């Protein structure tokens, strides 16, 4: 709840968005009995619709989740007409949303099903339908936001994982590390590389590291500085960094950037870099 | 107070965290004297316990290393932690002219190598 | 907003100030690397206070700017003030024996850096670091 910012203040704001007034709450109270008495009809309307959608069959076919979803939906409808729309009410909606997320229900499909539910409610509460649709809109807002929030969380976790994989520090042999860098290096990645390298120097007790940039097409001044800083920091930890695979373009841009090349021990290719590292360790 | 141990012709000093500026100066003078007294050829200063190396501490360490060299001993600073190394580099402080190694073992090995080279 | 004030009157206070900064930074979720950067920046400006003003204060506070969270460090003193701000911020400059590097160094380590000084009144350094 909190990670989504569902504070009591936020809940009140959302009620204002949908225009829910005390009159609406009173009207809904008037429809309460009628809806509670016909609750199963409405639950079936919702799931009946979903059964017709191929994208929703993940839920419909799921023998474990479907009964739970139906029960939650029943509770949800009771909540809808309860007249109390507070944190507990929102909690209930978020619980359903989590279930929908687990079975991969698309927001668009959910919206269609919800609309069917509203139409079903209208059949027994025609007078109060405007008020009911307002609280329905509230529900939809909360549920869709929860689905999106979940999805964004997954994307964040995956990006982190990809970033981890893309900055590997390999131990070639005792005391020697190899850092193959491929693709685009931005300052964030450059810093990750440095942090990984320094941590590895400590844990592997490395004295030599070859940073191979064969796969790097361009380097801007920020990244070039990071590379220099990496070399300097590694040196403070007693490890010598050799940079291999600088392309002609990258080499030229480093010169143009005015980088202090005295600091860089560069070797043409990866093989040469590894051999040079061997020589350093042999000393 | 920084304890200074002797191992062969090498002096080993471990700097504990939160050393005052005065203690640091005292250590410098102490060390300079000891180098002469025991005819030390090498000094290892272990800063593993230091979670911060600011510009003052860094300058002092460099000064200690230079003083040691003037008295005929090679200094190696060991135990600079990754975060501290990163910070020093960001500050633009190099320990230029001072040898560094990962830890005490590496520091002693480095001194041994240098000794070989000097022969 | 948590805030911690550390009086800087003796050398040992520098250590207290950087530990307070490190602790708050840790609580705010800064990486250990950033914690070290912050603690070191505090060490630099706190030492400056001792050298140039003999006494002053370090204040560390948690701050927020919309979704961003960060830490603010203020180093204030009622010392003689800095005559030439530009010169003081230039790398390698100092009038006293113990070579400066305090201000330019601290600036390099933090994200935002502001220096205000008035001759005869005092100096105030405000620096901030934001969580990535």
C-alpha cells in the first residue's frame, strides 16, 4: 500500500477525482440490499465475460486461483455497497489486483470485465447506477494503478539484473582479472564497472587486471575520466590495470580529449593484454 | 599511538581508526627515528582500519613515505579499501611516488621484489 | 527530517562529524561508496573550520526534492571569512601552511555545492548529495 502512496490523503484525493459525494454514498446504501441479495449473479457476469476472452483463460483455467478470485470478487461487491471506502477497502482492491497480476491479466481486459459487472449491477439498481459507477471508477483507478506499479517493479528488477550481467569481472587465473566491456558505456555503467573491479581486486587478491574495450565503439570525456579513475583507484589497491583493444577511433578521441595518457598502460589487443599482465605478475 | 613492529629489516605499522592529527605527527617522528635505529630498509603502513582518508591524512602519509626514503627505507602503504580508493581518486589525490599494495602480505612481497631489483 | 548538529572546536570533533554524516547517509540508504564520499567531504570542510575559524558547526540533514532523497551538509563558522571566493575554490590554493584542498576537494565529492562568506562575519558551506 505504502509503496504505491495509498495514504488516507491520497484516497480522499481519488474520491474527489471521481466526484464521489456524501449523496452518492447515501444512494449506494439504498441499493445495498438488492445487490447483496443478487451477488452471485454479478460475480458470474464478471467471470462470464472473462471466460469469453482468450487472454483471460490463464485465470479461468486456473483451478487453484479461480475459486479464490470468485470469493474475493464477492467480497469486493459487498465492499462496493458497504458505504465505507477507506484504507481497508483499498487494501481489498489491491489484493485482487495482485491476483490479476499473478495470472497476467491485462488492464484492458480487466476494464471490459468491470464494465460488464457494472451493467449487471445496473439491472438491479437502476436508480443508483450513477453513484455506483463513481465508486466503480475509483476501483478501476486503484486496480489499474496497482497493475502498472507491479509491472514497473518487474522491469526495474530485470534492468538491474541485465546491468549486473553486463559488467562481469572474470578471474582468468590466480591474481589476474579480465573485464570484457561490450557495447555502450555510460557514466552509470562505468561507475558500476569500477566498483565491481575494486571489489574483485580485494576478494580475488588480484595484482593485474586487463580491461578489454574491443567491443566499445565510442567513449566520451566523462567515461574516459572514469576509466582513468579506475586505473588510479586500482593502483591504490596494488593492482595494475592494462587496457586492451582500444580502437583507432577511441584512441583518437582520447587524445583529442586531452586525457593524460601517461596514466594508461595500453596494449593493442586482448591477447597482448593478457600476455602483458602475465609478464607483470611474473616480476 | 601507532604500534611499530620490526620484522627483519622491515618496520610494520598498523594505523587504527580515528587517529588524531597529533598522533599522526607523533607516528611520523617515531618512525623516522626507528628507521635509523634499526637500519630498516622497508616500511609497511597498514591503513585497512581507516574508513576515511582525507587530504590531510593523505598528505601526511606521503610525507612519511618521503621522510622514510630520505632515511634509506622504501615505504608501501597497504589496505586502502575500495571506497577509500575511489574517494581519493575523486579528490584527485594520487599517492604518486608512494608504493601501494593490497595487504600486509602483498606489501612485504613488493618490498622483497624491490630489494631484488635494487641489487 | 532528521538533523544532527556537531560543534567543531577540537580535532576529535572532525571524526564525530564525519561519523554522524556517514551514519545518516547509511540510514538514508546511500551506498557505502557514497557514504565514504560524504564522510570525506565533511572531514575536509570540518578541518577547514578548525584551521581558519578555530570553531564552528557542522549540520547534517536529510532532505528531499520531489521524489529525490538526499543529504545536506552545512559547515558554518563565524571566522574571518574568505577574501577571494574564486581563489579559494581553485584547486591547490591556500594561504596557510597546511595546503588547502578542503573546499575544491569537498566540491568534487558532492553533487551540489554552495559557498557564502563575508569578511569579518564568517563562512557557510552548503553541500548536498542525492541518492541515485
